[in-house]
């Protein structure tokens, strides 16, 4: 039963080409999602992202969204209308992290030393515009409808540069009046959901289980 749930774990898989600040863009023949597909091994449960992404901004965004916040702007409109003493959109997101792998499946360490003061990746001899496969992991006692996809989409928009880290506090700041009305707020309009095909409910832990 839902009331006995202790933890839900969602995963989301994505493949992209990592963005290097001031790096020379690859030639057009080496660009686009067709160059990062793994035709023989790809399964339908992965989003082939059409944009190059800054991994350091991605990590900072995930860290900033981890914790207890009012995620009203990240849920479906119908969920925003459900208001009761025992049902609200203040949720403790216990984990929002990701693991990087090369196209061949080798793990890649998250190295915070390889970034500039503004949080973007350094452009040095150790960096290259290579293909990454990432699996995000999100854990909480419960999630609202569209919440995981909206969180992933928001992080991707930050990583590709159309949103900034400074937008995170704005997205988490929904006024009480707007929340009670349940209409599309300025914050909610900032957020675009990631496609459904990368999403997976990986595990549900109940209070009677041993983790």
C-alpha cells in the first residue's frame, strides 16, 4: 500500500556530447544525435539528447535541487490543485545524482577540479567533446506526476545554457496564492519536461523491507 512506502527510486538515462567551454565545435559530419547512437546495443529506454551539455553545471544543478523544497512548479497542473493537510508539494528529495559512462560503458569520475570559477568546464588537454551516457538517480518518499521528468528537463536546460543556476531559487519560489489557484505560474512556465522514454521506476522500498 502507498502509505507504507518508505522510499521510491527513479532512474533516467540520457546520452549526449559533453560541452567544453571555448572548445572548437566538431565538424558537421561528426555532429547530431546520429553520431552518438549505439545502434546495435541501444534500448528504447534512453533519451538521445540533441544538445551538448556542461557536466559541471549539471552536477551543481542536481546538488542545488537536493533537499526539502516546495516542488509545486515541477508537478502537473492537476497535482497542484490537490491541497489538503496530508497532501502538498513540499517533498524531501533525498538524492539527485548521476553516474557518467563512456559510450563503451566505462565509468567516468566527477572531478570538480576541472572547472572554471563560474562553474563551467575547463578547456584543457584533459577535456574532449566526447559522448557520455548518464544515469540519473532520484530518491524520495514520494513523487508527484511529471515531477521527475520536469526536474530532469530543468537540469538539462541549465546544462545546455538556456537556463542558469540562478533560476533554481526562482523555480522553487511559488507564492501561496498561486499555489492555491493551481494555474500555470511564471515558475512553471520556466520548466520543460524531459521525454518519457528515459524514465524508469527502479525500486520501491516499504517499511517492512531491509534496504
